[in-house]
C-alpha cells in the first residue's frame, strides 16, 4: 500500500483537530463582544462561512475535479488557507466591556459544566434538537449523488446548481435566522426556541417538495432555494441559546460540548446511515428519512421551552 494511503487518515485527523479549535474560541469571543440580544445574529454571521465554504467547494470541485482530479481541489484550498491565516495576527483578544476572568483549572471547568447541565435540562433538550438538525443537514452531502444517479442530472450541472443555491441561500439563512431569532428572543421567553419550532413548520413543505417534485420545472429551483434557506437558519439560535443558558465563565467549553454532541451523533452518523439506507432503499427515500429526523427536532426544542417556562431558568 502506498505511504500516502497509510498517512491519509492521520493527516485527516490532524486537520480535524485543528478545525475543532476554531468555533469554541471564535463564538466565545463573539459572546464577549456582542450583547445577548444580538448573539444569535453574531453567531449566524460567523456560520455564514459554512454555506460559503461548502457551496464554493461544490462549484470549484465541479470545475476542477473532472479536469484535474480531486487532489487539485484540496491543494487549492490549502494554498487559500495559508494566504488567509496570517490575518489572525491582527485579531484582538478580549471584549470591549473589559471583562476578564481568572483561569480555571480543567477539572473545575468540567465540574461546572456537568453541574450546569444537571441543573438545567433545557440545555440538554436544545443540544438534542441541534443534533437532530445536524444529522439531517450533514446527510445532504448525498444530494449531489442523488441528483446525478437517480435524477439523471449531469454532474457539473448538479454541482454548479447545488453549490450556487446552497451558497446564497445558506448565507442568507444563517444571517437571517440569527437576526429573526434575536427578535423573538427580545419579545418572548424562550423566543429563539420558538423561532426554531416555527421554522420547522414553515419550511417542511418546501423540503418535501424538493425531494419529490419533478426537476423539469423552473419553479423547482425556487423550491430548492427555500429548502436550503430554511435548513441553515438554526446555527445562530442554537449556539446563542446554549451560551445564554450556561455560565459565562465556561462559554468556550459549552460550545465545545455542543460541537462534540452534534458531530458525534449528527455529522458522523448522518451521511453514513443515509448512505447505507440509500444502497438498500434508494437515496430519495433515505434523504426523506433524514428530513423526518431533522424536522423532528421541534419536539426537543418544545421540551426545552417547557423547561424554561417551568422555572428552571429564564431566557
């Protein structure tokens, strides 16, 4: 076996470890820099990077991969990262309010997190809902394969459409999801969670139509756009809710715990199980199963709201 094949899993692991450090630190800085009433919007703007990166990668791979192979896509991405990384040297640490916390021992951080989760079940329900949403979202990695294999769309056409729609709709969805959920947050107890419940009801029909309607209509692209738009509106509300409900001193750890849960139970199993089901019952049916799981997140979000209204905490 070539050496590159042996080392690839190790390299991928190192890339994952490096990426995992970004979001807890970044969202903790945003929470220090923005008031609670704007935190979902700030988090949503940060998460605009997800559809921008994923959508752009589909477009770039659709152009490069058929001509130059998949390795060229990774090489270009690596060069782009080296160009952008030095900009972090100009990023200032700290908050404009001048808040400062003394360092906490790791054991104390873990104890504080565990005690907070036991005392506030609304956080666990919120994390459960986020995991279900991420399971569904990560399963859409098979959409490109579904379009080409089961719908007969040419690979480059599907890649360009999928990348373009997901980039624009996703960036709008993450930003507006944060903005609208902050509006609900300022007016209703548990407003961000109510927003997520309402979002599920509004956008479920568009997602179902996207997976079942014929592709040969112009309006189908609009349905596709609305489905992608709705599927990305949850980042800001979820991350803001978890940070609001847990102690300020462990915000970065809270975000890290949330990411651990949604990645282990959502990002990992979602594509894998959907792929297994796709091989047995077809990708369309498998993706619809993932949709049911994603929109089922409304139930744990509702239970979280009930916990908030029950007096365990206030939001």
